[in-house]
């Protein structure tokens, strides 16, 4: 069995931790906070490919931190970690909820979010999912396509459409899903910046334990008022739909609604902003494919799926070994964490020919960026809808769209989350 120390593979669990001596920036910048959580690694794929071939199931030793500050000492100590790289093993872990439990999330995000659907196993998971799934069915989402999603993306594009240049991450893809989720929840516009700040603080739990707990308490109090208001006067927003949801005579309690609302920003806004940014990067760096999608919008769905396979916004998901078991010939003790490398599995050459190539015309085979099995992403239809509406608007309103040639180093980075830090573009102004 191969064992690798954190001095060689520390990015998997330590890149979210800033280096010693990193200056504290007093001004709050949500993009900077999300960037810190991503992990500052430019291209992990050669390393992941090598590990997929040489150590398909890898035990990660929590050894030296190689000059990096440890996470907040108040955060829980994580158990032994195994990382799984090939698609076959990844799928096995994600579909076998008996041997690989989702309960691991209770030891991290569960402290600040409460008992979310992420940490539930069947049959509790199916019962809870049935209550919330109705609000995320593709047909139901159509009610938001124009009045919320379309209106939001066009509002953002209008702010720079006459300039002839923009940073599509900072000015479009980053603020877009946060505004969409805020509007879907029916939150007052004046509350959006504070909601984003608290949500960002919430998911930085391993960096700032006390800050995350404080954000959790404040968000809980905030949502308590929202829920109480919707119970008195229901509307057509998501909170009202969750309150009214019913399955087999059961309804969600406030204690079940709170965690779901706290989960929405990291589960929806962060991954959607990154996946739409990755898609734009892929098309902008492959002009022939961008031109093809512009000319034939029926290619959009396959472009979205290829970008999700090629550069998933989230590179790893965790499970908990419920018993002593063996995977790929490697013994895994009960209680160990098992990390599925979505990035390595999505580029497994045994499943995807020329896996490192962005190719919207490749023969489609299902990726696992949304997971698979019982915990297949509940918000995947919303994410696809948001991305489709955004890209259509970009192609309609920004003719001649191209990367700014003055930007010499536009790239995707991250090892926990992946997306381009910026997308500086030029386009023909005055046509929108």
C-alpha cells in the first residue's frame, strides 16, 4: 500500500490554510475569501493522473505541515484519510451508502449548518429529499428562468455592456448565482451583501472556528425571522415552498428548514459561479468551439456537461468508512474518511479518451461532477439552468467576445475548488 506524506500531497487537506506571515487584509472582499478556500494550485491534473495509475487508493499521512499554519486548533481533528482516484472506484464509493456513509459531514460543516441532507444516509435521506426535491424539479424551476435568472444576468451585463471590456468573473459569474439564490429565497436586496459575508464566513470553518459559529448563529436568527414571516404570509419564493412541502403527510419543521437554507450558498452559489466560469474559460480558449455554440445554441447542453467533466468546480467529496473494508486491494479501517477525487475520476482515460482535452463534441459519457448514487446533486437542474441562461445572454449581448490579449496569464486554479481567478475579455460595445 502506498502512503504519501502531507509534505508531498498536503494540498489535498492543507491548501485552504494560508501560509505563515500572510498579511491580514482588513477590507472584506468576498472573491478573495472564496479564492482562499479554493487552494492555490494551478494544475493538479498531472499529479492526479500519476496517482491514479500508481496509487489508485491512497492513504494520506497527516505528517509535517511543511511550513503551513495548522487549521484553527478548535476545529475537530480529522481521522485517517484515504483518497480514491479512478472512475471505477469513485463510482463504487459514491453509490455504496452502506459501506461509505455521508455522516462524515457532521464532523465538519454539521457544526455550523446543523443536520443537513448532505450527512443523511438512507432511509432518512430519501424521506428528507422527497420533501425538498419538489422545489428543484426542472419543470418547477422554469418559473424562475425569466423573472429571476434571466433578469439577474441581464442586469449584470447591462452594467458593462457598453464598455467593450470586462472581467467576466468579478462582474458576472461571481455575483450572478448569489443574487439568484437571494431572489429565489425572497431576501431583501439590502440584505444581500451581509448574507454573502456571513455565508462565506460560515464555510471557512476549518480556518476560523469561532467566526464560523458566530456566522451560523447570526444566519439562524436571520432565517428564523424569514421563516416566521413566510408562515404568516406565504409567497412564491423558495422558503414558502419549503414550508408548504409535504410528502406522505409529513412537512418540514423549522429545525429542518434552517440547515437547508444554510447549505444553499456553498452548495449552489459557489459551485455554480465556478462551473460557469470554467465553461466560459473553456470556450474562450477554444475559439472554434465558442463559434460553434454561438451559431448553434442546441450545442449548449453538451458544452455545459463537457466543462463540468473537464473542470469540475469541486474536486473532492468525502465519505466515512462504516466498517473495516478493502478497496482496490487497500485495507481501509472503520472510521476512516474516504475522499473521492472527482477531478481524477472525470479524467480517467479508461472512460474518457483524451481526457485532458476540452471537447464539446466528444461522445457523451456521464461525468460525476454532480456525484452519483443517492446523493446525486439536488440542485443540478438549477445549476444547469443558470449556466444556460447566462451563456445565452453572454453570446447574445457581447458580440465579438474574446479573451483580452493583454492578459498574459488567464488560467484556472485550485485543488479544493477550481475556477479562473479572472476572465478579462474584450467585445464589441454598443450592440446590446
